[in-house]
C-alpha cells in the first residue's frame, strides 16, 4: 500500500475554477486574471474580517467577497458564482493526488499533510476537510519544520544528548525561521519567526522591475503601469530566476510584451544579486533576531536545514553559510521538495498500521501563537500579558495573579491570541458571586 506526503504551500500552485492547476493556471493569469485564484492558503480557514484576508483581498485580481462572514471568490463567466477557499484547496489537492497516482501507477489515498507552525486550529481543520474532500485519507498533519528534519533523518538514530537545529524556509510569499531542540528522536520547537512581507516573489518582482526598465530603455515605452504586461514580465522573471540558481546568466524572452513588440533580455547572476542586495540582507536578518529571542548563538546551532524554492539561490546559501561558519548546512535534497519528502517518510511509517499514540510516536499539540490575558493598568490603559507563549505544549496550566480593587463581587476575564499584529479574542470568562459574606472589621 502506498502513501504520499503533501506540502500545501502558499505559492506552490495556482488554480482557475475550471480545474486548470499549476503552471497552466500560472501562465493563464495573463489572459484571465479575474478568474484565477492564487495564494488560497492565505485565506483558508480564516474569517472575512481577518487582517490576512483583507490584505489578500486588496492584492487579489480575483474578487473576494463577504458571504456569511466567510471569504468567497467571485467567478465571472456566462454566470457568476461564488467559490469557497476550501473548494479551491480541494481542486489543488485533487490534482496533486492525480499526479502521485500517475507516477506510482496505483491508487493512492493515504497522505500526511504539512502545515506551517503558526497555523491555527480552524486553518488545520479547513485543510484537512479539503484534503478529505479531494479523496485523501489524512493520516496526520505535521508541522513543516518537523517534516524538514524527517527528510534528513535528523534525530531518528536516537543519539544521546541534545542538539539544536535551525530550519530556514523561504517560500513564495513568506519567510520562516524555526529553532528546534532534538533529543532522542523528539523534536521541541524552541521558537519560530514568520515574515509575510518577503518571499520568493519579492525577488521575482525586483527582477521584473529591472526588465521593465530595460524595455523602456530599448523601446521608449513604459509598461510598469500595465498589469497585463507586468504579469508577463513576472512570469519571464520567475523562469529567469530559477535558471540563475544553476547558471551564470539567463535569457528572458517575452512574446508580444506591448503593442506587438517582443522583448528579449539577458540577465547575469551578478546583476540579479545586485538588484536584490537589500532583499538578501532582509532574508537573513530574522535568523539573528530569532537566535537572540531564543538565547542562543550561531555556535549553539548544530545543523541548518534549507527549505523553500527560493532557498536554492546561491547568494542566499552563501550568506547563511557565512553566518554559520562551522555548522553543517543541509541542502542536498531540493529545498522546494524537502518538506514533502519528510511528510512522505512519515506517511510511510504510518500507513498500514493503526494510527494511535505509542511510546515510539507521540504527537503533542502546542500553542500556534501567544495566548494573552487582557488587563487594564493603573492609568486605565489596556495591556496584554502573555499567559502561554507560542510553542507551549498543550494542555497547559498557568498561575497568574491579577490586581484590582478589593471586594469584587464578580470578575470578567478575556483571553486573546496573537496570530497577527492585532490580538484577537479567544474566550470570555465571567466569575460571579465571588464574595458571599463580608463584614467590616
């Protein structure tokens, strides 16, 4: 019996509602941007008012509407219809299932699917339901950093003593850095940092802007404000960027870029690195921040694992090597495949046996984000105290002392979680009849 691992990334697939998935949909954006959904993972399992959904709404060419406080894509054609993000995810996962079955020559249903560490419970549920609707039997959801470690067999030989591993993932639209402690086959996340303001698309956009400037210099035509032309340049820049990971130069040809004019431009790796110098610096800065937050130095890290398609970029790999001069940098497996490989290895262990916790395989739930308590200080200002930091194993218990005026007959506690910059309320607890008898002394 076969099983597969699935890494459902933010930009690993683009899909149109007519079941065009992947590269075909990516190039189809030029002709049918209003009906092409991209980055559906950003809205999956979120409410319409979520800040991430609102950000996605502002950037998406495909209209995103509010329907029962849930986000829906509005598809236009002969008739207009509304499509839920879960349905888009189902199409993508169904296509991945077909691809796996074609490669194996057999029916595949069992799968382990990876999720980002910061994924909330509702997002995990939405992804699991989409996978099951696509025909998968989901054996387990595992975090992406853990899958990366599994791909390289880290901790599987159960060595004595502890080690620290840093997982660096630069995907299409986000950068995440995670420090894990490995001890006898057990992985513990010490800290993690995710930045959604930078990703592989940032490098592609910088190169596309350069190509637009070169076209203007050659043809005296400015296409930077032409959405259709810039999508063509983004596609060309993306292919050139991939080529520059292995070649010293790459040719970018765009057919009929503007007013019937073809565009042909050669870009060297040195030029690409110069154009993206500020992005490279921004890409390594979170490593230093996370180590400081964790109380570790570069010498405390035993291994570094590279993940994500943009981690292939030679300049970025060299900067990380320079940062960890005496540390083993693991990049032998293709960085854009390593998470899926780890998930497949986990699936291979689970398939064909009962999926119950055992001494050899224990899954521990943890807080995806800080759990906060809302309080009011002496000046009347609202402050948030961290009760359970991100990564705390669950269930958990905390003792917290609250200050306030004496003889309170009741108390209202509000718990929040910080998945974005603005904390969101999780629960409201009211304690009534706190004082039943009171006498003046």
